[in-house]
C-alpha cells in the first residue's frame, strides 16, 4: 500500500515525464523552456539596447535604471508600509546599494551574507547591517566585535546555543555587547515531506523561546530581532510553463504554508509582547512572498533582493510581475548555420538545484533560444534565431541571468542606462577585488 508521500512523489515524477515528452514531441528541440514574454521584449527593444550600447566591448552587464525605478516603485507599493531590507547577495554593488537605499525611506537596512561583506559595507559607510547567516569563525566574530566597538551596527544571526555561546565569549573578550537575531524555522511538512529549506534548527515555539531566554540572561548580548524566511513561499515559482500539475501543487502548498508560518510568527510575537520584550525588528519573507508577509502584524520588515533586478527565475510567479532591469550582452562571433548564431562566452549558470531554469535566458532579440544539447557554454554559446531582426557577426545578443546577484560575480562593472543613454558605470564587488562566497 502506497503512503501519501509516495503518491505525491509519483505524481510529481509523472508531471515531469509528461512535460519532457511534450517538449520533445511538440516543442522544437532547441528550446530550453517556453519563455514568458514581457511587454518590452520586442524587436524595437533589441534595437534600443543595441544602439544605446554601441561601441561597447562585449561581454558586458547592464542595469536599465528606468526599469529598476519601476520595480522599486512596485516593491514599495506592495510593502503595506513595512520596512524593506535589501538582500545584498542580489545586488553585490556598492553604488547600486546606495541607489536603492536612496529611493524611498521605507527601504532601510541591508541583509549581508558573510562577516567579511558586512565589514566591507560598514567600511563603506553602511549601517543597520543584519547578517543573514551564522558566523562561527572566531577571527571573523572578533573583527565584527571590534567594528561594533567603533560604532558599527551589525547584528549576528543565531539559531543554536553554540552560536550564542560563541558570540558571548567574543563579546566578553572585547568588552562590547553584541546584537543578536534569532532565526526560527519557517519550513513546513506535508504527508511526511519537508517543504522549504534547511536553515534554522529552531523548529518549535519552545526552542525559539529558549534562545530568547538565554540571550536575555547575558549582560553581553542583546536580542535585536527575530527572523523567519519562508523559502517555500518566497523562493519557488508557481507558474512554470508546461508544469500544470506541479504549479497547482506548489500553489496549494504555498497557501497552506502561509497559514502555518503566520501562526508560528504570531505565537512568538504574542509571547514576546506578554513578556514585555521589545525588538528592533521582526524580519520575514522575500520578494516572492510580499503579498502575504507584508500583511502579517508580527512582521515589521521584509527582505527583498531579486525583485529589484527581476532575474529570469522571477518570471514564473502568478502574483507579481517585475521588469527585467538587469542583463548581459555577448557578441556573435560565428554563424555556422543560417539560423545559428554562436556567441563568445555566456555560460553564466545559476546556483541551486539543477534545472533548465538555471540557464541564462536569451532575452533579445525575442524568439532567440538556446540549443538543448549545448546550453550556455564556458567559452561559446550557440543561439538559434529565426525572427525578423537581421543579425550579423559582431552584433549582441542580450541575456538575462537566472538569479540577480550572481551576474555581478562575472563582471567588474554594470553599465547604467537611462532613457536610452549610457550615464555611467557601477562597480561590482568583483570589480573592487572582493569575492565573499
């Protein structure tokens, strides 16, 4: 007798097999996925970018500031008045972080991903820095403690007694109290399946409150905030072309998880208020969960990263649509067939679980597509194109990265475009000689 989890897994495998059959049988072999097309994906948009970036050596990355401004306006409008913390891993550029922070007073604070990045940002004048992940390297903790001693506002993430004890030891050593944020698990389970990501070890209300009590008992530690990130809601698309059954399952699980996560956070928040414990922030969510997270009373701020640049992975969400503000261009250097244009470079594949959606997406001209058997290559990327735009050797093909910040690991600068004119460059972390992960 099959249990519920086995039936569920069988249906997912069946959905994948049917999708693969349809792609093989009815979709030309060169297509990687059925593309979601934006209003701007027209031949005229291709010409607009080609003319704006004329005489610029390829490959290069760019930010369309007009589209970024639209995305920021949409994000602020969707925030329901909650503060917005920037996920720096999705930006990875000092000038762009400043640009986004200056847009609206609701955008304040940065969630960093490593200790060295937090120190780098503080050295560049940024404050209200929250480390999104625990730091267990003692030398890094000492460096943060010394920075805090000099006025840095850096909050450490913890989800275990080991994290707390280590932070306390370092705080004592430097004679400086440290700010801590407790991350509670926001994953879910369904028919015995784990729904979400493996982050925090604090799965129960009692475990969270144990951490709160431990921090409160130390004169060297300050409880600055609570965080819970519902990746199964914020980070999973539910509108993937050709995956009707899977999309339906994901939508159902999202709705279920929204209720579960809301109840978890409310219970913790209610108990903190009962004990008269005040927090500077209660952080939750991400770009993909703003429509639910921003309407929770317990949550005071939501972290947003990918929504600013709108990489290709964020095409596949039912509830929102952002403009593709970031991309890169590679140069056509060969034409081995009448409809095949081979570009130099382009193999900038995203991290995470392996899938076609992690490949860079040919964006402009529209109807361009990767070859199924080659994908995006280390040194060359063949693209099939049979559209109306005449292409020649030396012309660009514009791509969008699957993720936002990872694009910046490949380029030293981002070329900035405003109303069809190049207005400057924004140096990336990589351009400053920094590589934090």
